[in-house]
C-alpha cells in the first residue's frame, strides 16, 4: 500500500458525459501528479499540482482539468468524454518538488467510456 | 524531444534464469532514472532509482540496474528470476531541467516460464 488513495476504482460512463476522479496523496506530500495509461499511448503525464498551485502541464486535453484543494487532495475532471478517453488514470504524490523525490502511485481509476 | 525507449515489448525467461531489461533515454544532461513495476491490476511500485554516484544501484526484490552514460542506458537486471516477477516493467526518467514529471518508456512485459 503506497498510501495514495484513488476513488472510484472503476467508472463506466457514456460518451459526452463528465466525470470526476479523486486522489488523496500520502500524508505530508505536497505534490500531486496525474498520469494516464492507455494501450496506444502508454503512460503519459497529464498535470502536476504543488501545494494547491498548478505546477506543470503535460499532454492534457483542454476537455480535462484538475485542481488541488487546501487539504491537498486533488480531483481530475474529464468532460465531453470520448471513446478514446477510456484508460487507467493514476495519481501519484511526492513530498516536494525535488526531481529525485520518489513518486508514490495510487491504484488507479479505470475509466470506460461506452 | 525527451524520450525513453524500452526496445523489448515482451520477454519470456525461465524461472531461475537471469534477466536484463533494456532502457535508453535521449537527453544531454544526466537525468534522474527510475524503474517501476506494475503487477496486473495494480499501481506502480518503485524498484530502484539513480541520481548520481555509483553507477550500479541496488533495489528491492533483488533487482539492480546500471547507468552507462556513454550509452544513455539504464538496464535492469536480476540474477535469478522467480515466477512472482512476472509483471510489466517501466523505465522512467525525470529530466530535471524540464520539471519533475516522469517520462515513461512503453514498458516491457515479463513472462516467467517454469
């Protein structure tokens, strides 16, 4: 158990819908990352937050957004869903912004868009 | 562009045999290097990491990896594979000057035969 929790574990929805994925980082970790794992793209970085502020963006679609709340949990919002958004979404947390910090991964949320 | 290459998509090794998984990265400066393992239906677990110093690093579960700057490689090795090592293995890199997000290779699936 990494200490990072993600809910829900599975999500099945229809095209055009909007969903919210939730992540609680390890106690004491200030940095939260979101990654997407799909068969065709592999593991890709989406977005990073640090202590409530957006820190870096990767290959995140404009239909996707995220935020980190004062209690440091984070939510990833996916809207106008398409079939291609079906993937495993991971949240990871680390203690600071140092490149050498280990990122601890949650178990992931599997999103299926029908 | 910064990238990580794992040339082998799938490898099968006999139980008790040695293992080497290859990883190459493209960049000028010394990156921060990681190997993660993902068991079916699980999140990612860190096996080992390299930042500087001794180029041979030891990790958990009997794994080790060697950084070779001249070859831009960070290959993962294990002297004797166990059936429980069957999983997907990801090489990942943080290019410090470009932020702290992990850039992943496509992964290598390891099967262990008896």
